[in-house]
C-alpha cells in the first residue's frame, strides 16, 4: 500500500502523505493539508472499506457501483473524482 498510493498521487498530480496505523491507511493531500481518504483493511486482502476526507473529518464512502468496499486503486480513483469541482451548470 505504501508504494501504490504515491504512484497514484503522481499519476493524478497530487503530492500525498501516507500513514499506516494498524488496519488503517490515512492518505492526505500534502499541498492542501487536508485528508483525502481513510482506507481500512477487510477480511479479504484485496478489498478495503473507506471513508472520504471532508471538512477535516471522515465520512463513510461508497463507490459509484454501490459497493462499500473495493480495490485500493479503485477507491483512490473514486476519491480523486469526488474531490474535483463539479462542472458549471448549463455548459
């Protein structure tokens, strides 16, 4: 996980910090100084549950498919999409 997250950060153009505490992996946006996502290990080693960083705290995350768990890279991609500003209405 410590290698995947920085590679993902370089791919999307954001500098990330990764902290691992037991079953939790915290991913923060270094430049903005805000939490991006909190990943939590599940019983299945390829799937993670997650919470999105929002307003200095974490809120439970759900993938567009409706799943509450997923592969780490899928969750990171969803996190990045979630963090982008919405396009203007009517354009």
